[in-house]
């Protein structure tokens, strides 16, 4: 998945790069072509990711073969009429764009690097995202049910145990998350400020001027709050519900979403797309909200240490992580090297069975919380064996079986779908 994201990032850079390269067609697959500049850029991207020499013998041929395979699968997905909904594309595009923003540090930096607005970046990504989803859907349809028996896992281990080698240190961890909440009095203060701005606009103040002065959405504030044309499914549900109910030129009441209070004006509507502008007033939670979350988690930790109840009990009852709370806060088993810096530093100082003190955790660009971490089990690095590593070995064996079937399928596709290499 990470390489797929990098490939889409490459797609955005591709037009900039290809302008400097004398292009030629290096391969044709059905109705699709692969250009020399595209191949060169994919090779450079992969080499940088893997920290290898891009001129390594055979690398470019390997990358080209992978690109041809993807286009063969896309061609077959088109033949099979694999359908992708707008909602699926929107969700994937939003995920990719959020990833890019995290990589570059801000929306503004992303827009600056690619010389286009966020909305245009999303439009540029849509077709490539649609193709990728079609490819993944067909692969899932063909190989999603592939599974391995215990005997197959054992045979895989016997065949590859020497190359598997040492299994790095692993930890099994759970957590209880608490997200600081602003008090009702604090929220009311910011709501009242947003209402005062709305009243000023209704009294004749210029919306764009007020957005530039007060809006806390920096990417749109500089444009007078303009968000451009966006299809349904991109904004928060509360925002969309209010915006789609407006008539062109009409102002909304103050609308609350997870990021704050909005004043919305609908500029134009085209079917399921709307052109809006907004003013965002964020809710500052305040130090008291953070302190209350930390004190709450500290009290839970003390109660568990005093054996008043279990970590699982408190996670199910109080954790704000709705995905893990039903399972007692279980995050899973991870290689220590896989953990992000903050979690790695926390776990490295803990002994098996210990619970950390509250630590801050960033959930995304705009949201954070505090959590306590329970180190359930620490598994030192060791030579791979079926007893301790069966689940990981089963995953590897399953991937190996899928890969073998995938390669057989690609051979079949190459017999019935036109392709030609022109290097």
C-alpha cells in the first residue's frame, strides 16, 4: 500500500518531470501506454525508497514488468466491468491527499510544490485512483479467498527457514485513549464569536474580507474562504448537510463539525457538486481539558495497579478509541522497529506487564489525545520457529501462495491481452 501511495505521489510529479525528458513509448498494453519518462521516474522512486542504485542491472526491466502486469490486470478489470463508485474514489483520494500533507507538513506546502490547489490535486488523482481500485478489486475477487493449511505452512517453513533467519523483537500492546474535550462554556465562547461574525456579514460586512481576517482554515482564508467545487462525500457530514440545504448566495447558521464552527455560503450547485466558501473558528480546548484527561488516565492506571479491576475492563468502559475499546484496548503485536518514535520510546523503557504513565499521541494533523499503554508481552529476537511465529509464518506462506497463483494468472492474461515491449 505504501508503494502504491508513492506511485500516486509520483504521478503528480510525473508531468513536471516529463516536460524535461524526450519521451518515447516503451510498452503498450491493450489501450494503455507506458512512457520512457514514466518508467524512469518509477525506477528512481523505487530505488530511493529501497535505498539502492537506480542503475542496478535488471532493475528497470523489473519495474517495467510490474507496470505491464498492473496494466494487464486493469485491462482485464475493464473487460470484467469491475465497478468503482464515486464514494470509493473520494475516500481513497482523501486518504492519499492526507498522506501527502503529512509527508510535506502542510496543505500549503503540498499546493506550493505541485503548483496547484488541493482541489485540482484531487481531480488529477481521480483517474489513477479509479484504475488502482479496479485492479485491487479484481485481485481480491481472484485471490481473496486463497488460504493455506497448517501442512502448507509447515512445508513453507521447511523450504524457507534458512532465508527467514532471525525474527526481530516484538511486543504485544494495548492502550486506553482519552481525547481532551473543551467544556461547554469554552465551546459556547467560540460559538458566540462565530455568531458575531455571521451577524456582521448579515449586516453588510464582506464575507471574503471577514474570512481573510478571522478564518482559521489557512488554505482557504487567503482566498476569502473559497473551497472551490467539491463533490458530495469530501466534507464532514455536518458541513455537507448544511451546505447542500442552502440556495445559491444563502448563508448557513453557525455549523459545528469535529474541527470547529463554520459559517458557510453556497456560491453554486451542480448536481452532486457544490461551490462553497466558509469561515472556520476552531475550538481551543485549553490546558484544563488536557489536565483533566491526564488526571483521568492516571486515576485509571492507579486503579489497575492496585488491582481494583483489569486493564481490559477500563479500556472497554472508558477508551475513546472506538476500534480497540470493544477488544480491551488491544492494538496487536508489532515489531519494535515498526512502532513510531513516540510509541517506541515509551515501550522501550517498559517491562512486560507494566502500564505507562499518560503520554500525548497525535491522531492526525488537527487532533490529539493522551493514552496509557499496557505492555502485555515482550518477545525477544529469536530464530524463527513454528511455535512462536506461526501467525507470521502463515501470513508469509499465504502471500507466497497468492503470488504463485498471481504469476500463473498473469501468464494467462499475456496470452489473451495484447502487450508489446518497445525498449
